[in-house]
């Protein structure tokens, strides 16, 4: 099969190789729509590798013949919750841009049901990984799980490749056998251990952060952290909606820093200084399909692409789903945020 190879400068945080296979139409949905797919292979300067077959177009399954929203009855509540529509209710937009899906239509369940399913699979904090294996990995690495949380760097083909540890120490600090352990004031402190042994970290405010000696960690004894079962949702058979963790993997492979990857909210333009947003948009051939809100207002066609992930959680504000938001406006990175209210976003599928 013919291939196109893109080479990017070997700046430490940028990918040192990018390969995008020639596209082919081999994916069809229940409505007979055909989609181009491609295999993206990325290897970052940090040694993180991502290799996955992805859909190169936004999903358009279940849309009506005229593009108007399709409402389905939720089998549990009996409410009209599930909607699939096209931008401005025009079928031509579905044909060229894909459909816009509510969370229920994208995931095949309500957000509350997704959260319950994640918890039943052992993921109570909504990070896309089994909580018990994360705790075991922390202990094996010498971290106190009562002080630190961990997000695994999981490559879908290579498996466990490293860890990032996020400082969640309360403002007053935590008393340990090592003395008082205090955290960073902005709570964005991240330690990362990469497969090549390099350590990346941001020092705390007064240098009293409890940090294990990474050089003494035996990786062969660290419990493998595995992702929970993929969510097919609206995707065709054999494909699934990528989790928050899968998005993180491709973002890291594109050169996003460990200190950025776990941040959230519009105030955190993750990977902006390395232009991760435009890079991902180029690789995935984004058309910026816009979105619709709970008020049924359509917005920002040609300016924004917002994607559902298959990872949900619950906090003081209620049930949420993690989304990704990329625009052509002020942001040069990739926004990661919790979505609580009902909206219509895009769906991209990854191969199982």
C-alpha cells in the first residue's frame, strides 16, 4: 500500500516522525455511508508512540433524509433524549461535515448510565483506567496513593509505557514520615517518568514535595494499567468512540507536554506553544463542523470541532463527559473539558 511520510523537526517536544497511510474507503455503517479510514503512526521526541487506524471523516450514521434532528425515546426514562441532526438541519451538511450527536446518541446511553458503567468497570474517577490497578502502580512506584493520583500513559498497541503523577496535596500540606509535604500553589505540578528513564517535573513552591527516586524503580514490577472496555456507541461494528486516555496518548505523541496533558478547561490551552491543535487538525483532516446547543442554536461552522469521548465521571456539578475542542480562533492547542449540559458534537471512531 502506498504511504505518505511527513517529517517534522526534532525539537524535544515535537514528533520526530509522523506517518499517515494513504486513505481508503473500507468502513460502512448501517445506513450504507462509506468512510475513509487511515492508519496514523506518530513517534514523539519523548519516545511515546501512537499507532491506530482512525476514521478520517465525522460520523453521519442515523441522520434523517433531510438533515433534521432525529429524536429517539430513551428506553429507561421514556424521555426524548437522543438526537442526531445536521448543522442547520441540512442534509448537505451531513454529507460533507458529518452529523452532530447528543451524548446519548453518540454513546448509546445517558451520561448517568455511562458513569455507572464506568464505575462498574472499576473506573470511579472517570479517567478511563481501572482504579485498583492505578493504586497498585502508585504503591509499586513508591507513591502514597492518599497523596498522589496517577494517569497512565497507555499506548493502544505497546501497552503500559510510563506514568504521570499529579500533585493533589491540599493547601495545608500532608504530614508524612518524611515530614510536612506541601504542594504547588496552582495544582498543576506533574511528575513524569518516561520509558527511556528521563524524568520531567515541575518543582513545588518550596521544594518539599515527596518524590521517589525514579532511577530505582523497577518497571518490570509495576502493575500494568489497562483501559476499560471500549464504548462502541454510534460507531460501526469493530470501531469505538475513543476514551479520554486514548486522546491523551495521541496528544502526547504529537508533542504535548506531560505538564499540559491532564489540564482542563478553556483557560488551559493545552499544547498551544507547540501548535498541537493545528497539527491534530491536519492529521485528522478536520473540517470544523461546529456544534449545536441545548437551545438548538447552531454555532461556529468552519471555526470549531468538538468531539465526544467515551469517558464520563461525576463531581459536585453533576454527571459529565470529557470532550475535546479544537478551533481556528484564539486557541492553538487542544481544549479538554467536562461537558455537563446537553449539546450536539461530532463523533470520530477509532478501530478496536
